[in-house]
C-alpha cells in the first residue's frame, strides 16, 4: 500500500507540474526534426495512431497521426503538437525524455496492478487482453484519454475498489502490461470484458462478445 501511495503521488506531482512546464513547451510541426519529434512519434505509435517509422522527422504520416489524435481527443485540430496535444499524449516538450519516461513507467505500474487485480491466474494472453482493453479505452472518445484516468474511472474496475489493486503485481503482470503498451491486442479492439459466471450487471450482458479468453468474455 505504501508503494502504491508513492506511485500515485508521483503521478499527481507530474500532473500538477505539467501545465507550468508545458506553457514553455516547443511547438512541434511539419518539418520539425530531432528528439522531441521522436518522443511524439513514439507516443503516437504506442496509442495506435502512427503506422509509420519512428525516425525523428515530422512528415505527412506524423501529421496525419497528430490530426487523428486531436480529432478523437477533443483537441484543436491543427496538426501541430503544442502544449495541449503534448499533455494529452503524456509528454512535456519543454523538458527532456526523462519526464515522458517517468510518466510512462508510472502508467505501466498502474496498468500492471490493474492486470494483477483483474486477471491474476488467467492465461498470459488473457492478462495481455485485460491490459489491451484499458488501452483501447484510452483511444476511445467515450473514456478518459490516459491510462490512469481509465483505471480510476468510478465503477470501471472492481479490483481498484476491493483492495486487489493494492497487491504487488507479479512479473507476468508487468510483462503483460508492457506487451499491451507495445501494441499487442489479443482482443482486436474490445473495450469491455466480464466473467459470464459472476457478472451481475445486466447492461454488460447486452454487449457483443467478440471472443473468450480464460474466464473472461471480451466485447464491444
């Protein structure tokens, strides 16, 4: 529990500091090159918006990915990565890559804890699938656009509120979270899952099931 408090405190500190530092952030746009462009491309690729190479060059593919990200996340659609778009991507363009790394590792730990609480004892592919559902929600306009926002959305995941989230994740939970963040989605885009034997919510039973992995039905 003490470790979880430190994780949440770090995430809060990052969130509080971001607006101040982002106010001095660079604007990354078509024609930009360098490490900041690489950071933007890595973030876009992580969330499934960029299919092209991460090469540090802001060209048409990166521009199109930025526009799509802005459209789906309620941002000003200008194809440029300023402070608002950078913040939505989890980046601080006024700082160094370390800031983005801290944010990513914090989100990874939260995701691993969610996998542990929701899918501990499931097949490994099922653990990855649970993590992928979280990331698919991040990409959906119907949910918060950060991992932490999705995980802590009220009533979203029982494990967050019944104490299981506080348990130390196993190595497999960390690996599953990392594999999902690196692009593996065994569900093919599902944004919900449930255990058919224990589910009591009538609404979730109306969702279209795409596949079953272990004890979980994954649906849209």
